[in-house]
């Protein structure tokens, strides 16, 4: 399932790149894109494990950019 999320307080393009790389290594993530300019994160995650994998994405993102918020509805 592919979803796009708004992010807040992503400080730089380098951090976006580090987050994108780290998320891409999570089991269940098919693809990930993090845009500093657009302040958006696009995730393609296995449908059957979506909630579990999304929690891991948030956790990894917070380790790299503690102030960043992913707007999950």
C-alpha cells in the first residue's frame, strides 16, 4: 500500500536522505521517499503488516530527526 504523509520540522536535505535510507532497510518497506523541499514522505509498505511497519518507520525517523513529526491521520 502506497501512502503519502506530510512531515513537519524536517531540518535539512541530508537528514531527509538519511531517513530515507534507514526506512528503506526496514523489513516490509517496498520503497520510501523523503522530500525536504516538499516536507513529504512517500511510503510503499506491505498491506498485511502496514501498521507494524509504520510504527518502525516512525521510530527510526525519530532517532535521526527527533523534532520531526509525521502527520499520520
